[in-house]
């Protein structure tokens, strides 16, 4: 269902109304020897290249990368900014 929403364009057309304030991306490990062709393993590791792709994709969509403190302030205030945010954490 999610793929249908994405490929049909429904997700992008309804993003402003139903999309939230932002996202928290929790990563566990960034390792160069990750073996999956997608850059992800069962042990929750991603390659540095895949991390770069994630960050480039977020920036190209207009997402603002913020610290966890800034994320907490934005969520607490509940007000929408011009751009959505993403906070990236490493476990």
C-alpha cells in the first residue's frame, strides 16, 4: 500500500496535510564491510555510502538536518516550519 501511495503521487500531494513535523532516523552502526546490496544488514548496520545517499536524498527533498535538542524544541512547540526536519542519531 505504501508503494502504491508513493508511485501514484498520492504521498507527495498529501504530504503537507498529513505529513508530520519531521523524523528521527536512528542508526545503529555505520560500517564499510556491510554485505547487503542495499547497504543494510540484519545487525542494523549501513555502509558509509548508504548513509551519504540518505543524507543527500533528505537534503534534496528540502529536509533540514537538526540536532536532537532542536528537534525536541520543534516538537514541544508543535509549530510547523517552512521545512520538515530530520534528526539523525547513532546508537
